[in-house]
C-alpha cells in the first residue's frame, strides 16, 4: 500500500508538490500554516554582489488526519537544498555529545550487546554516536559527507556513501546483520522514507533493535519553534506518526522518550513485532500526546500563536527602532532564515548577524535579504544596544557567554514570546 508515493523530487532539478501523505498515502491533507516563500537556507550570496534572481519555495505545512504526520507541502530536489559547495559542518555540540553518551548507556538496558555484535549508524557524520560503542562491540558508520574521513581517523570504520540498498547488501555480505541500527536526524530529511525503513529492516538481525532520534512535533508546537520549518525538514513526527510509519513495516515501538537535542527531540526504539517487551514509556507518551491533542484544532491554535508572535515581534522592534537603537543578530543557523523571512526582518531592522570566527557563513548575506554576516568580534567592538538571539532555543547558554566575553547591551529573545532580557539580569 505504501508503495503509492509521491513523484520524487530527487534529481528533478526542481520541486514536487505533495499530493498525498508521505507516510500513509492519504490524499485528504489539511492545511495548517503557510510561512510564505522561503529561499534555500544554504545558498548564500556574497556581500557586495548585486542581488540577482534566486529561487524560493512555498512553505505550506500540512497535517494528515489518518497517520497524524505533519509535513511540508513541497519537496525540493536535495541537489538544490544541499548544493555540492554546501560546506557541511558536523555541529557536534556538547548537548549532542552528552545525548549520544546517554543513548549508549540506555540502549544497554534494552539490548544485550556482545563483542561480536555490530552497531551501524546511518548519517554517522564524525562518528560521535558510535564512539560510545567502539570499545565493546563492532561498529560501522555510513555517511555521505567527507566528514566521515574524520571518523575513520578516530578509529570508527565508516563507509562514505548514501544509505541505500547497495550499501546494505555490501554490509550484510561483509559484516553480517546489525544488532543495533541508529539514525539520528535522518528521518525528517530523506525523501523516500519507506525505502529507508525497508533498508533498515534488511540490515537488522532478527533480534535487532532500531533506534531513531527526530525533532519532536510536540516540542515544536509547545515552544512555537516554527522556525525549524524549512525545506530540509520534510516531516515533523509525533510518536503517533512514527508508530504508524514503523508498524507499516512490521516494526513495534518498544521504548520512547523525549530528549533535549535540537530544541526538543524524541528517541524511539523499535524491533520486529514480539521480539522485546514493550515498555510503559510508549503508552505513557502516546497518552500525553492524546491529552495534548496534537490534532487539527491544536494546530489551528498553533497557527494563531505563530501569527501573534510575529506581530508582537514587530511591536517590540518598532519601539527599539523608533529610539534609533542598533540591533545585531547572533548566529546564522538554518532556522534563522525562516524567522527572518517570515517575520520580515530586513537590513533596516537588523544591522548585521554575528558568526564565530572560522564560520563559512561570514562574508555572505542572510538568505533572502542583504543583511551581512560578519565576524563576532564586531559585537564587542561596536557594542550595539541590542543583540537578537537567532539560536534562541539555547538562549540560556548564549547570554552568559556573550556577557562574559564583554557584551554590554541587552538581549532580544524572539520566540516563543518576543521579549527583552536586560544585561543586568544575566
Ligand atoms: Zn498520513
């Protein structure tokens, strides 16, 4: 049934409108929110270059009433979203490292791992996740980026390739089946999700366990993280929609929990139906979602909150700009592009955006604008009255750091409720 999928955008050089649910095939999808036409976040124009024609893509958010998946209404060819010059950085932060260490400990309470068992990580990047397994079992990473070479240098065997049937056949022939397969932040990005789950099933041993981590729809709605909506993220999962997807392939969720990465994510353990006891955590989180009512009504309310936060943001910025004060942005993560373009922040409002020394984004304009991205030292030299935190989900970590480095101005936190935090309060 799930073979009836949308036409693929991959390799089309263009985009494809989602006509049926990416998971269950339902053609009656409900519109939740339209964030306008957004430019691709990784295509930046150099400072000084005259703005020229650029594509932008509609960000319409849809909800499937059958499987509960929230998804984008347009899939853009990954070759446009991830151009070859896309300078990929691993983004392995302290919070990610701690999370993967915790995953390593937790999964041993569920699966008995022997020395000869194999752990495969899909999208293994620099090998951080697998470093928690390398001392007591066999590990193998699969990652398409060159950063995989870094993992190999660190002693983590890694295949530099996309995860597909050919790679799975090669792994099974050479290494055997995997006791554990992990995929952190993979499920939202890959177009043909059913193909990926099929590949995971082929790779897993009969008693194998699949562990996935995805940005969590519940957190997105609760804390109004609409700025994590952009064309790299095709799907926004709840436990209900993950359950629906995995059950279509005969997998059963045996444990689920919320984790703090990326502003709120969900970790799910799944295995072939009946091979492991199902922990109470699964029904508890499903109940929590039901009580919160992640349904059409809740999503309509979400849209209203998004609109109000935009208008409140305008009002806060109006007061500051009337007084002729300067605002510098802090950080240019992908999510900043959605916020800036949706709220309509231009170079007259935001003087510039600061990135730490060494960032490949320095020297370019923010996508869709002519707001320059400059090196962070400028913040401390010029001391603007306000710093707008574009990575606001880690505001508590950022504010003391900037103050300690010498910033004397105040902070603007744009979401969920736009507000000012005085430097003296830090
Ligand atoms: Zn669906």
